[in-house]
C-alpha cells in the first residue's frame, strides 16, 4: 500500500533522539554514516524529519533527531535501521548508540 508523503508540518506522534559517540579521529566518518541514515529515514513512510546535529560542548558526539507520525512508522524503520545502518555507525562509534523515544503529549 502506498501512502501519501508525510506532512512535514504535522505534529509528530513520536520523537527519536539518538546519541552517537565517535572513535578517535572518526567524526567525519560518523557524520557521513549518520547523514546517510537520516536521508534513508526521511524517505520512509511516516518520517516527518530526520536531522544530524553536532554537540557544541562535546566534539566527539552527535545527536540524531527524527520525528515520526506514529510509533508503528518508527518501529517499521527500526527493523531496517538496527540491522543494516548500525553496521555503518558502529565502524566509526566508540560505544553503542543510545536512543530514547518520546511520545508527544
């Protein structure tokens, strides 16, 4: 079933905040991998936004914020993401990525 593209201005049902930490001298590779993952997320049904952010007071850390229409949309994406994308991320990460999912009130 094909769905219409998500309305980027619509309120999200869930927000995912992932924290990534680079290995020594691997920040450029981690940024590339995170940006590729965010681009893939934006192409998935239900993804409203996905952005990679640097952390001003921690040059070895990235935050990836994504907004999803529903928890089910996020779960469907994570089925792919955690199997394939984490391989790319883990090559440049010093620790396993941490993620928290927030439902909007």
